[in-house]
C-alpha cells in the first residue's frame, strides 16, 4: 500500500544511471538532480494534486466545443484504477494519480455544467407579464434586484423559459418578501455577452447562477402567493428574510448611507447597497477585500467565539479541571463559523474559509497542528469539485492566492518570529504585532496583485498602508461588535452594538478615502493575456508549495507573466455586439470612440482593458482626425493604417465604392453583395458578438467574442 499523499517519509525515487556521451550524460545529470530535488520534497507532492485538478478544470472551460459528457469521468475511473494497480511502484503511481486528478477536475466542470444547464433567452422579450417566486432580494441605492425562480413568462414556451430571471425594481415600487410568488410586467433580454474578446464573461457567470434572463420591471409587483412553509425553499426564504431584517436594523441604527452599506455588507454579505463613491474609495485604497466575507472574517468570528467560550469555561474551576474546555471552545467556534457562513450566503471566499477554519478547529479537537498548507489543498480540492466554475473568477483566485502566500511566508518566518518573541515585554510584543500586520499586508498584496491586474487592470499603490491601519480596526473593534449585535438582535437590543460597530466602519472609510485621495493612489495597466495569468499562477505555486531553494525558479515565471501585457497586440478597431459603438486607435495609441453616450459599459471596458481612463479625441463628423488616420463624411468614415483601409458605413450609398477598395467593411445594418474580404455587419455581430480588428503590414486579423469563447452551453450562439 502506498504512503499517505501528504506523508513526509523517505523517497524511493532514484536517479537513472548516466548514459555515456554528451549531451546524454548532461541530461542524465539533470534528471538525477531533479530526482534528488523531488525526493527531498516528497512530503509536498500531495499539495500539487489540487493544482493538477484545477488544471483539468481549466482545460475543460478552455475548450471551444462541449466534449462528450462521459469523457472526464471515464478517464478518471480508468486512470484511478491503473494507479491502484501500480500502487507499489512510486514513480508510475504518482504519475497516474496526477493524471487521475487532472481528469477529475475535467469531470467536475462537466458535471457542474450538466447540473445547471437550463434555457437562456435568445432574444429580448417584452413587455410581458412574469410570474415567479422571489428567491433573492438584492438591496441597491435606488431600488432592488429580484431573482425570480421558476418563472412563467407570457408568450414564452415552457421549454424555452429560464429557471431563473433577474429583474430590477425601482425603489418606488416597494420590496417583495423573499419566498413569496409575485407577478409583474417586465422587459427581459439575454444576459449580455462580453463587450470585447477576452473581457469578463457575465453570460457565463449568469449561466452557472441559473439566471437565463435579465431585465427591469415596468411597474410594482403583485403578490400571488405567500412564502412556502416547509422544505428547502422555506429555509432559503428564511435566510433571505433574515438578511433583509439585518439590513433594515442597520439602516435604522446607522444614518450615513456609506457606513450603513458597509456595516450591512459585513453582517449579511450584501455589497449592493454601498454607494458607488464609497465602494470606489475602498477599491482604490486596496481595502475592498474587507467587504468580501473571507478568511479574515470567518477566522475572526471563529477565533473570538473560541477565546470567549474558553475564557468563560476557565473561570469555572470544576469545569476547567474536569472538562476539555479547549475542545468545547473549538466546537463552539466551528458552529459560529458555519452560522456566519449561512447568514452571509456562502460565497466562494467564505466557503473556502469555513472549510479551512473547520479543518483547523477539527485539528484542535484531535490535537494536531491547525495551521498547514494541507488545509488549503483540501479546501481548494473541495471548492473545485463543488463549484468548478468559481475557479475562473477573481474571488477564488485572489482568496486562495493570498492564503497560499501567507502560509508559505509563515512557514519561512515562524522560526524567526518565535525567536524574536522570546523575552519581549508588552511594548515589544505590540511592535511585533504591528510588524506582523505589515508583513501580512505586504504578502497578501503581492499575492493578489497579479489577479487584480488580470481581472480589473488596476493596482492600488497604498494598499499596504491602508491595510495596516484598517485591518486592526476590523479585527479588534468591528468584528467583535458584529458578534455582539448578532447576539442582541433577537432581543431587539442591537442598536448600541451597531452604533459602536459603525464607529469602526467610519474609521475604515476615513482610511479608504484618505489613501485613495493621495496622488497616484491607483494606476490602470493594459489587460494581461491568459498566458500571462497562467505563468504567474504556476510561478507563484512553484514558489510557495516547495520548500527547497529550487522554489526560487518560480520568480522568473512570475516576472514573465507580469510583463506579458507589454507584448500584447492591441486592436486597431473595436465594434460592440450591436454596432452602436465603435473605436479606432489613434497614432498616439489612444482609443477614439464613435459616441460619448452609446454603450457606456462597453466603452468603459474597452478603455480599462487598454489601460487608460479617458478616450482620445472624438470622431470628426466631417473631416480628418488630427493624425490623419480617420476621415469622415456624411456617408461614413475611412480608417487607414499601414497601407490598408477599413470602411465604416453610415449610409448604404457608399457601399459599392467601399466594398471594392477596403480590406474590411463595418456597418450596424445588414450588408449584402459586398466583395470586401471582411464584412462586419448586423448579422456578423449577432452571430459572432463584439469584434476586434488588427491591421498590420502583413494583413488583417479579426478576433471575435465567439472565436475566444467557442460554442458552449453558456455562450448563447
């Protein structure tokens, strides 16, 4: 029988005999060196199994077409069986075990897709009457967003009806009770596709949330049936009602909208009620992670309950002498962490955190070390199996990235910290704590920055300073008062606790606004390609998961990934998926937009992915742009670069001339009988989504949303 996956036993891997001659001898020496390094790291091999599982999951989502549904599970079963057969041969066993985890990750993605597969709207419908059960209520500044489950949509066949739709409701129309069935008049459309190739895919996110249509209500809802009384539906509705109850109590106790929104987010997990200026300040200061319920919050809840229960039990001498009070406190901490997770809705960072916290407390129960990279590996494997689509989002990547880096830093620094702590007085311990906060902030910031660059193209330069000031306030003031508020809410006495908690939130907001207002607080950078993210991730894992000096080989990979954005070819023309907005690249590298009002979300996405905040000069209505690349008249525009011309039609009268002299013709309407090599018209946009065109001296390259996403169940093509 093979040893435990995480065992620290001696390796049986031996270096192969060196064949004669060069370079075979050099290759043999290299193979021997690698074998020796692997042998020294045998206790860490198991940590790579979730990484391999994640690679298999990523491979599934990267495919351009949907594979056969049985392929991943069948491959995992066959490879797992072969691993069992060769379990007494360490080399083949570990290779087959890794391949099994790779196939298991692939199969997890397939299973998740099959489990949530449901119709998505293919076109806009409405105004129509929509009847459905209120599954969630997201409170916003100017109203609410309702998620309606099991909807019945007027004039839409049951086979084409989504399982859920999300509808925005104006504040003047009231707020339905979660769980009740309502009927309202609304306009619905498919979840929007990415506004540019490679941009954030909300449509995929909506698919895995079970949302097949989004839109807005035209009037107030009518209640058709009250909330259900039994079953999981009733439990879900009760939790939603509890979150709403918490939000209402906070609104009554905390007057300032920004403070109330942040307090609510910390108590029930809802961030939608935070005013945008406050939210932007939290982002620009690097403190937005405090609003996402994650390891910090779960750990604080469990830790505070653990310490309080243990201290109270220790005061009772018979109990302290006869009962295992440490283990009792660990059970109470675990129950508190689970309860907090249920209240805030169990998003991915919270799921990861409660898994790790639960394992740490279970380790206390069985007298084992509660702080280990193995906990992270286990939590990652569980999240990938349960919610494989979450691995593609920033929450998973930033959350696990920060935790892995912090534990790796702790493994390196803990012996030194223990030496420094010995013999320190109270001021020395306080200084050491502040140094620990600074180190934690630096490590977490460095670990999450690459993922922030990939997803948001933003870097916050004062994040370390802001976290050094805000994290202690959160740990020692805000979260303890939040637990007191929870305890007092059933009695209706929570207002003093909420007010006190609000004082801490005020301090956090002051830190956020102050640091965000400093010169050069943030910078935008061009979007990092997927290959760059892969290099950073592999390099970071190599640096953190190994213990020997060869781990430093991860640093060049990280550097290469971070610099990958510098070599990405930026598009010369962009066309939105409905043709209402276009952009051309000026000679100075800026993007000039065809309209300052149309498709604002698409425009903001294009500019952010380009690494700039403002667009270049607007298109001339008639005449030439300053650099001469773009010339327009009443019939349309011509864009010239590297001796090639792209025609942008405003009037069909220019079609015949443009179709013969341009390498591409772009129009928001249908274009027929055009001999241009590339035609981007309403039909192509409907079929392919947003377009990006690259003009070079060698030719024209066209990239579309469809070409980057493929034809998958969530693409809507």
